[in-house]
C-alpha cells in the first residue's frame, strides 16, 4: 500500500513543478501585458487631450471649405453675369455698327443725289419742267401767265425730264 501513496505524492510533486514552470513562463507575459496596458493608458490620455481640438479644427475646416465653395459659386455666377453683359454689349455694339453703316449709306446716297442734282443743267424753268408733257397742261409757273407758249422751251424741258429719270444703277 505504500505504493499508491508514493504515486500520489509523486503526482502532486509533478503538478507543483508544472505549476512552477507555468508561473515562471507566465511572468514575462504578465510584465508585457502590464507594459501594454500602460501604453494603452498613455494613448487614451493623449487621445483625450488631442482629439477634441483636432475634431474642432476638422469641423472648422469643413465650415471654411463650405464657405469657400459658396464664394466660388458666387464667383461663377458673377462671372456668368459678366459674360452675359459682355455678350449683350457686343450685340448692342453690332446693332449700333449696323445702324451707323445704314446711316452712312443713307448719307452717301443723299450726297450723291445732291451732287447729281447740283450738277444737272437747269434750263431756267421751274419745277413744271420735271412733269411729263401730259400733266403740264393744268399747271403754269407763277409769273409766266397764260400768254407763255414757247415750243422750243417745251421740247427742252421734256429733254430735261428724260435726263432726270433715275437709272437702274442709282442708289436711293
């Protein structure tokens, strides 16, 4: 019977040695866990100190970005309005240039007509000379009276009327 007691003591001894070996190998791991816990604690303190200002600066940066976006949008709108105004100014300038061109043509046509009228030979008779012979019967110029019947001047006035008729090449 001594033998079972021996085996019981021997197994308790082996269990004690095994526990001692586990405890010896567990000590460095526990020390590393303690060191990691201190690092985590330091990190948590640092995050507690640094995160609120960082989050606040991130929030302010977001607000500044939205303000800048609004400013850029306003700038784009303003630029588009300026472009529209420039387009309107250009179209107005084109219209004015066309009006000036039409006015200039009209002035040149008037000057040309005046020059032709000035250069046309006049026969001493008044505006009745410009009427065709069929329409002259009822009209007599002032100061000539009923006794005026010069056939030579009548044929000359008819010649002046034919010279005065506008040709196809003249601009009016």
